[in-house]
C-alpha cells in the first residue's frame, strides 16, 4: 500500500520554529515528526511513502534516506514551485496505480487507517476523507455530509449561523488514482477548493470517515505544545525518561512526566516540572525552573531563570532575570537577555531570519 505525504508547505504558522527546519522534521518527543508518521503508516500496512516536498527537502532526505533504516520505502518528489495539495499528488501520479492514502504532513493521530481503507473498498467511492470533531468549527474547513456519510459540501471557515456540523477535514484521504485525471499538470491545485468541489459537481461520491480517535494538527505553536502535553500525560505514570549521559544534581527536583534527552545537565536546586521535554544536550542551570515546556537540542536555561509553558528552539538561551512564560516561542539560536521581559505568547525570531512583515499570524 502507498501513501503520499504532503510536506511541501511553508509551515508559516509554526514560525519561528520552522525557519531552519521543515515542519515534517520538527521534533515530537525528541524525534522528527515524520518518524512518528512513518511508524503509524507502517502499522496500518503502508510499505511505500512518497514524500511530496517543496522548500527545505534536504534535511528530510538526509535523515530518512530511502527509508530502509525505518522499515519503509521512501521516495522524494521536489516541486520547483508549490503545486498545492492536489497538484503535489498529481506530481506523484506515475507512482500510483491503486487506492492510496494522502496525508497532510502535520497531523498527529490514531485514526484507524485499516478500518478506513476497509470501508473505502467495501463501498467503492472515488475518494474517502477522514473527518474529526472539533469544538469550534468556525476556524476550520467544515465538511457537511448526508445520512449515509456522503459529502454534500465543503465550507471554509463558516460563520456560527452557517455551521451545520462540527466535523472538519482531518487531512487524511484515500484516493482512486483516476481522480488525478481532473487535476491539471504542474499547476497549483487544492483538494478542498478545487478537486473535491469539482468531483461533487460531476456527481462522484466522496465518502466521509468520521472518527473520534485522537487527532491534532501540530501546525501552530499552541497545538504543537498541546500535542506534547497530550503525549506525555498519555504515558499515564508521570514517569521520567532520562537519556544516556544526562547528569542530574542531587538537589535538583524533577517531576514527571518528563523526557530528558541524552547528555543534558540539570544543576543544583534546578527544577524540571512535567509535562516537559528537554532535547539532547540541554542545560538547566542552578536554581532555574522549566515547566510545561519543550526545549529543542542544545538549549540553555540560565541560573535562576524561568521557562513555563513555552517552546525553545535549538541553541536558544534564557538568561537569569528574564522569565519566559505562557506560550512564548523562541526560534533557534535566540538568546533572551537579562532583564528582557517577553509578552505572553511572544515569538522571537532568530537574527538570521528576521520576522517577515506579515500580519496574518
Ligand atoms: P502554514 O503555512 O502554516 O499554513 O503551513 P503549511 O502550508 O505547511 O500547512 P497547511 O496546513 O496549509 O497544508 C497542509 C499540508 O499540505 C501540510 O502538510 C503542507 O506541508 C502541505 N502542503 C501545502 N501546500 C503544499 C504544496 O504546495 N506542495 C506540497 N507538496 N505540500 C503542500
């Protein structure tokens, strides 16, 4: 079985974390997101992954190679300019000869793909689309279905009055290869805006697969942190997993659930409170507190500093006297100097990638 994973987006909502790292390689519990996805797909019988990449494809290829090390075959397709979600799959057409999965490359989920494929094959639509319930559908693309689960229409960010369903597109599809005949070659084309409405107009069946299974789009810092909290609490034992070579001072206090990568140093009187992840070689200096946060590799929290419910990119540093609280996001190599107070939810860009002048996020 084959799956196309769409990893060609720019990951703008997750910036500054995605300034240097493609979204698919952003670590989840200290492993690239895509590694989780490959494991999940493998469990459901996928043997071939086709990665539709765009910007920054090299880090993915140098980590996964041909996939052998991960027990799955990986093929890479690069787009010279973004083709959109459906255009990117059209670009993979030569590799696709039977029902196949398509995934958005930022969805962490336990949706039962085996059952979804079984239903697709029993009923035989041209497209199946997984749906997931959300509390506030007005900020998503809502999918309206009939009593038999056939899709009636797609509504992008409906107003409160228009909302007729709390089910949104989960970014997981099964497609029959022939639907790609309706996608133009080398032209930006989207599933929800172009291909699916076109198929509905033509009278083709798009079957929904609603599921209550765990699902989260990790594409924003808030959701990325939430996914970590969910995964860590999911351990159920408030455990502390300690990487090889890490040193914890006898007076330091660690409360799980916490994942501490290899060769970290937690100094005297420092505190690490779960749910927290420290990447490899992080340092929590004397008396510093890290709580509810995710730190990427080689980050440092200076003496007496506080980092709470935040994300810190690799080689970032928080110095003493500069508490970093509530949803702040530090890009790679960012240092928050003494006396710098960051506003709640502030995002600090690395100097090599100054913040673009875009107000939409
Ligand atoms: P934002 O810029 O934050 O919206 O992120 P994004 O574009 O990476 O994600 P979005 O949720 O908009 O897209 C859904 C999925 O489709 C993501 O996994 C993207 O990587 C992927 N994607 C979006 N546009 C393209 C494209 O033009 N080509 C390819 N290959 N993938 C795409």
